[in-house]
C-alpha cells in the first residue's frame, strides 16, 4: 500500500533512520518499523506529526495525491 512506501521514502529522502523517526514520534523503533511494513496501522496523530516534519500533507503520505507539495510550499 502507498502509505507504507511513502513513509519509508520520506524517511530516506530526509536521511533519517527508523530510530530517529521513532524518537520524533516518542515511540519505540520496532513500533515504527511495523508502521513502515504495514504490520500495524499508523495512528492519525503520527501521520500529522510526520506530515508537519516532512513539510508535506497527510494526503501525500497516504497516497491520495502524488504531489508532495500540495500547498505550494
């Protein structure tokens, strides 16, 4: 599914490790890994935090748009 691939792509594009993203979210790296692999559904509060951190939209993260900068940033 697109959301899982986009999470990993955004993390890699920002040269971050899973551990660094997990720390940003205040969760364990293993939990974040489960979000990236689709083993667990990522909560909306984390999608919001990641969209703000990556300066994109939740729509982009979940695959509703292919435009990473839908707000003209």
